[in-house]
């Protein structure tokens, strides 16, 4: 560097030091959360809770093609306090959500604003950019500065082409560094006795946010840049070969997604945090026709029906059998997964399927049909396919294998949601990124995969889809929104007895571990994954599965520890209460304190692990007891176990 260059560098450094810092503070309504924001030639924030620092000072910023260098000069500020009640179109945790926050907006001279919100259970920020014409988001900086020995449940990814179905690696922050530390969201951290969960919402017309360690105990936001060249490699995969040097294209004024940090003093608080919904864009238009419910699903059990008089498989007779099963147990839907059509041509059904006949038969039984599609075929045939599906009276689509969340793919999600809504169809996204608010903006988007779920037990030799994972992801992935884990296995085994089997699959953990999932896990479209023949042989279990709803008026997280156990109570619309308990590979006894119940007498129907469930995971016992709000009920769970109850008011 020549002398002039050294002088310019020195002036830049000393000018930065000398620049007058502008400091701002935002507190949560209860005063426990404190955000400190400092503006010089950059913007830094830190976060504390009850006087304890949770996030050290870290830099945030945004660079656009109009304002590449930031130029952070505050032109003005605006504060507000909001207390309102939200009523979700499709309930998950509750009928009503109390939405209370304090807000600070910093308006900069470069036509950019930074909006902060502090809730009692977390914080969020987003950028508002008032550019004109066409422009690009070149980069967004979002740092999360932790301490070296803070711990993480971290979903490590090998690249941006991913279905985001990951196990959570337990790591310390000082080990998360470099290119191999890429992670999808959400990710969970333990800091000073509290849990922090990082995710995003309001993801529209933008690229999804990921995390990567920068080598100095700070996690930085990274994004899949806008694709230049893509290559179709199969009937369902399109991979990106080259990318632009910017994240997203924009036109006119735009708002970027919300960056969320949930704060949970106790692990159980994560199970009832609804910030991703609260911060998402509300729906416009009428979605009163959206019908949550349960569905019998064919793929996991491989249509391996038996004790019938027809050849089981992908054919009309088999799906009539599913429809009859759904009608008998008052399930709202039947899912026809891969195989009903040519995977490259959704207008071409396989010869053994008569869709017109199935449609008439399903309608006569008051059962809706949901059709699986590859995202690629649907993208290429969207209008024609939706018109054909509407003729068949199809009630929903299951769209699979997107495996990206760059801006064009995020826009695809929205395009499908709009097209389905126009035909009053539900959408269940599989091979998908995490929920990021689309389910509020388009309430017909009823569930998402993006979770390492039961389907893995058909072939995962590592035995990873196991009870310890099952009591980990609800604190992480499920905090972002509904999770289509697809529970309901009736063939259950302990780890030493389990083996993968594609056509007759089994789960690891007990029968009651599976039943409890219908209370613990949230998906307004909840699957029964196993073979109807198996369910017919389990009438006691079907008493529970027929009755349990897929949406809830009230959710109470009673006791919980990440990776160890969960005990959740939920109230159904008809006034019944349900309780689900799950444990990892450690047998456990909890106490159910029934003080959440009203002052009446109830009958509690209990499905609990049998005394020999540690040897035979299908061992369970059903019993009935009388309880009231003063009752204390032992919740005894065996190895890999569970406990489920339905609580009905006595007449």
C-alpha cells in the first residue's frame, strides 16, 4: 500500500473511532428484556434478560445496489406500544393469541428503516427499504454473538440444496466455525440458564436465512444467492449451478423478513411461543373454508394392506379401502402419495386408478382427497393441474422435493399457495424449508415437513429417528410452525429389536410414545401413517386416534426438558382435554397436576406403557379414573415411552 493509501486507511479508522455513537434502548412490556442498539458507521445490538447478558454486541446491516455502504445516519425515530388479540384462521396452539410488544423504528437518511420489536418472550427486527424502481439486496448482515462455551442444538447442513430434515448436533459455540458450520433454521442455544431460539418469519419474495460460525463465537446470517444457472437432474430435483452476487431482486419499496430471537427462561416456554405467527403478514380474503383434520396416508405403510379380497397397491380398490377407513373413524382426508400419476405429468393417472370414480366415492363418504405432486411437475403444469384437480373435487395437494429456499423458490411457495387458495385447496409442503410465516399469510398452507420424521424409520440404519430425537425437535423445529412428522406407527420396537423395513415399517419407542405425539406435535393436517389393516386390529388405540383433534383451543406446556421429556395439556373445541407425555430412552415418572382444569368432575381415559414395554414396545394398558382439578396423577413412562389421556367432563 502506498503512503496515500495508508493515510486514507488511518483517516477511515480514526474517523470511525471519533464518530459520535447514537444509542437506543428498547424494553419488553414486562421490562425483563432489554435491547441496546448503537449506531455509528455501523449498527450493533446486544440483548439481556433480567440483567443477564444473553447476546454480546454484534453487527447488523443491509447493503443494496442503491446503498451499498450503509451510510447509517439516523434521521428520526418512532416508538409505539401495541396490545391486541389475534385470532388465527387455523388454530394450532390456541384460539386467541395475546400480541403485546414495544416497538422502536430507526429511520435512516438512506431511505432505509430498521424496525425492532420487544415481546415478553423474544425480540425481532427487520429492514424496511423505500427504494424506487428495480434494485437488489446485495447482502444482509445479522450477527448473534455468544460465549465460547455456550451450547447449541445445531442442525448442520452440507449445502443450500437440502430438504432441511436434520438431527440436532449438541455443540459448543467455539466449535461452530468455518464453511462446514452451515446450519438451517431454527437453531437452539443455551445461554446463562435460558434458551435462545433463532429463526425468521415474514419470508416473502426473499431468500431464507441460514447460520454459519465466523470463528469468533459469533454466528452470522448467510443466504442462498439468486440463481443464475439451474439444472434439472431428475423428475423432481433442480439444482443450482451458479449464483448471482446478490440475494434478491426487488421492485420499489420492500420489507425484508423478521429475524427472531425467542427467549425461554424454562424449556417448556419454547413449546408455547408463537412469535413466528405473530410477526408474519396477516391473510387477506376469506379462508373460512379451510378445514383442518386428520388423514390416513399410504406411503409409509407402502399400501401393504392384507386380509382383503383385492390385490393391494396403487389402485382404485385400495383407495376405496382407505376412504372406508377414514369414513369409519371420521378422518377428514385420504392422501394419495407418489404413484397415482406419472411423476412428470400430473394429467396422466396410472391405469389402475380411476380418479373420477374415487372422487365420487370419497364425496359420498364425506372424505376429502389430497394428492401428492413433485414441485417440478406442478410448476410446469400449475394452471392445468389445478383445473383438473378441481374437476376431481380434490381438497388439497402435498407438494414435495423443493429442497431450496432461494428467492425464486420462496416465490414458488407463494405462487402455489395462491393457486391452491383460488381453488379452495389445502397445501402441505414436503421436501421443504421450515415454516416462516406463510401459514398465516395463506391459511390454506396447513403444514410443512422440514423435519426429520417417522418416514426415516423405513430405512435409516443409524436408528436416529428415535425417542431422544422425538423429544428434541418440538423445542426447535416445531417452534417455527406446524411439523408434518407423520406419526401413528402400530408396529413398535425398542432399539435393540428394531430394523428398517420398507413395506412393513416399525417405529423405535413404545406404542404410547406414538399416541402421545398426537397431543405433543402440532400439525393442523395430522397423519395416521400406518396401515389401516393394523389400525383395525387396534380398536383401543383407535378410540384415542378417532377422538383426538388436530387443532387446539388452549395449550399448556406442563413440564419439559430439551431432549429428555415433554408433558403437554391441550383443550379441544368441544371442551375435552388431552394430555401427552413423551420421554427419551430413560424411563421416567412425572406428576400431572390437574389444576388447569375447571371446577367439575372428569373421567380420564389413559393409555400408558405396559410394565413390559421396555422389552415389547407394543405393551400398553388402558384405564379410566375419575379426577378433578385437585388431582395429582402419576405419569409413568417406560424406556422410549409415552403416556396419553383424554379427559371428558362427567355428565
